[in-house]
C-alpha cells in the first residue's frame, strides 16, 4: 500500500514544483536581443501566467518515483510545457477549433494575430528541444539526453500529439465509436502526458518490471485526463474552465460523453484510473505524488 501524505503536504509540494518550472520557463523566455520583440511578447503571453502545469508536475512526481534529483528535471519539465503551450496556441486557431478564450484570457491569435500565433507555436516547439539539448545537467549523461529528446519528439509528432490532432480534425461531424475516439485521445493528449512520466525514467534506476508498470500508469492516466476534459466541457462553466465550455459541441466533435453518455464516460474514466493506479503498486512509497496527481486528474474541476 502506498502511504498518503496530508493534503497540505501535497499542496505544498505542488506549489514548490510549479514554482520551479515557472522559474525555468521565465528564464528560457527572458528578453533576448536575438528574438524579435513582438514574437517574444506573444511567446511569453502564451506560456507564462496561466495553466495548471500538470505535465511539469507529472515530470517532478515521476522523477521522485524514479529517484531522480529535481535539478535534473527542470529542463524536461519546462520543455514539455513549451510543447503543450504550442499545441494549445495552434489548437485554438480559426483553422482548428477556432476558440477565443484560453486560460481565462483571449487566445494568442486574438490578442496578437493569426500569423503571430502560428509562429509562436513554431518557435515554442523548437525552443523546447533547445532547452533539452543545452541543459548542463542532462549533458552529464548524453545517452539519456538523446533518449529524452526522442520521447518528446515522438510524443509531440505525427505518431503522438500532431497525429491525434489530425484525427480529431478529420472526425469533426462524424459519429465515432469508442475505439476510434480512444485512438484520438491517446494521441492528442495521452502521448505528451505519457512522455512527461516516462522521460524521467531515463535518468532513474527502475528495473524492467517497474518501468513497464510506470508506462502502463502513464498511458492510462493520459487517457483519463482527456476523458475528464471532455466531461468538463459539458458540465463546467466557461468562467471556471477559462476556456469556452461547449466548444466540442459547436465544432461537432465526438467526445466520451457524446459516445458513451455522461455516466458511461464517468465510469470509463474511473475504471481507467483504477487500472492506472494498480500498476503503480510495485513502485512503492516513492510513487505517492504520482498517485495524488492521478486523483487530481480524475477529479479536477478545470
Ligand atoms: C488542455 O490541457 C488541453 C488538453 C490537452 C486537454 P490542460 O487542461 O492541461 O490546460 P492548461 O495547461 O491547464 O491550460
Ligand atoms: C486539445 O484538445 C489537444 C491539444 C491541444 C493537443 P481539445 O481541443 O479537446 O482541448 P481544449 O478543450 O481546446 O483545451
Ligand atoms: Mg482540439
Ligand atoms: Mg480545443
């Protein structure tokens, strides 16, 4: 059995991790004469001052489970958030979901303009890999550094997030069965969440069975995250979400609630969460932050 820290201890640790990644992100997005001013302003707008930072939190929590020091995790945590922020900027574009609200503020193309939003995404993606490639802690172990880059590239690319987004766009206006929907969700959202959890394992000392269990957890919790996202779009209000509730319906997307019904989608999220948590058991007490985060992901309100 994994022992539970108190709510307070957990909340404090999350604040500490959020502060770490926010410091790192502010540093990589600092004023730089080589970067055009307006582009940098739009990049900073898109990344800083908003967002739950779930993927970086998973990086630190997984690092804890794998016995990896926090200094080695900052670059990975920042890089995955840069990729995530890029994916949101592009996801909101008129050619994609055409949304005007994100993280409680106008979307990047509304605040700036469409061309700038496209370029912000491009820039954040490249910057993420620069952060991994130039980190002095990761450079101490070049083999792991390359494997970490490969995880991030695979998860964000055509077999991961971008692939999922392509399927999501192609499916607008169609009624999908659960199998097809699961494929989209595992790609557009699950892949980056899986990578957030698996990248730290490249720096740690898990045995093969533990690694395989961590991967089972990582895959399933990514799916839970997106099922919950679908449910929130139906059940939560725009002010709490900080993005437009009902956007899926407007764009005629298939979602877990539209395919399985509200209760069916909730059941599927709970079952998938249970399966994920069962896989954590052989990692012992070190995985307690992952366990807590998984519950946050299942029950989150925004
Ligand atoms: C929203 O992600 C988009 C999805 C991939 C479902 P988050 O809910 O993590 O968004 P932020 O980062 O907190 O804004
Ligand atoms: C977002 O999925 C997935 C990515 C950005 C890769 P959605 O389009 O379902 O998420 P929201 O509702 O806009 O955050
Ligand atoms: Mg979308
Ligand atoms: Mg969207």
